[in-house]
C-alpha cells in the first residue's frame, strides 16, 4: 500500500490471452481532501469508507457498489428477508472551509424505493467537525414508485455555512429493521464553495414621481441574517426598513442602502444611487377644493 486512492489490480495469463482484475480502494482516514471535493461512485466507493454499526444475522454488508447505476446502494435485505442494520457511508476529512464569503454546499444525487418504514428517519445525511460529534442535516427525498422499483435520481443540495473555519466529514446513515428494509442509492457527491453575493442587481436607478417604480433587486445568498434598508436622504426618497419598498418625495438623488445584520453586528452593506425626477404631488386642504 503506497497511498490513499483507487487502482485496478490485474492478473494476466499471457499464453491464453486472458486477464482479470479487481478494484482496490485504499483509505487513509487521517488524510484529507481539498475543495472542491467530488466522488462520483462510478467505479466504487472512492475515498469514502463504510462503518457497519449493526448487521443483522445473515447480513454481510449494507452498502455495495451498483455498477449499472454507477452509485453506492444501501439495503438491509438479505435472502429475501428484512434485517436489522445501521451502516454509514463516510467521506474522508475535507479541508478547512476557510472563506466566510463562500457559500459552501453538499450536493448529491439519490434514488429510493417505497419499502421504507420511515424514509426520512432511515436515510439521513450527517456532518461533523473533524473529531467532533455527528449532527444531522435536513434533506428531502424523491417520490418512490408504488411498484417497489427505484425512483428517478434527484439532486439534493444542502448548505453548510455554519462549518466555515473547520474541517468536516459527511456521512450517509442508513438503517433498517425486520419490519422494513428499503433501498437507498447515492451518487455524484460534491462538496464545494461558491462566491456568495450580497448586492443590488444595478448600481443606479431612475424614478419619476407619479409613475410606478420598481427598485433594483437585492441578490442575497446569505441565509439566516436580517436585512435592513435605509435612505441617505429621506427628503428625496424614503424606504421601508424591512421590505425595501421606496416612496418618492421630491426631485434629486439619494442612495438606498441594504445592510446585513447578525443581531446588532453589521455583516455586509451594499447600495444603489437613486435619481428622482418630476414634481412632488401637492395635496390641497379640503377647504380649498371647490366643486
């Protein structure tokens, strides 16, 4: 064994012109992988490893490679019977998620059948900081056909922003019982970072008093934070603090700000310049209106 990874070991019978091979996957749990990290499961489990926590009598494995669907498949069924099992498909350690302005996600494709007792509870995704405890991540599942066959593969994407600054591992946890043992297929796993945006769709906008005005759209990739709006000059235009809806007051220019808050802490701020034209709407007192 030289290092972690995957290779093929061949045996060649030269005189007969025959050869055969097996796939060898070498895992070093102490080693880590960088970002972006992708594991297709086209030819095997790649850098992932399997932790069989519980195997019912007669069940030798839960996670196996499915060459037809090029995925890893978990089932707790053996000899036509449902077995008690708990098995994890676990990634290597993924290098530190370093950039607070990156949107870090886990994405994967999955397919299921309808033989689960509790699909959401028996097929789950978990994450842990290196050396820490596993924490669940909320995921959805495809709708399985009623005839017991596999669903179509669907892509699921989950944010892991709270783990910025740490090294992580992800784990797919499968369980079954004597009452129910479904089939769960996983492929094309990736952990990646994308630059997050907090900005308006335009840096300048023009509006005319008395005409409908649609402000630039706020592009906000930050989830779980509060956005507050304000206008530099409320004599030109005012803005609703929570919705960003603008009310035009008089001719001139101002800046409309959007600020991202974590509690009382200002995280990000962006703005656009608003130029207002037209005359203010004058409202006459009722006593001056003659019919």
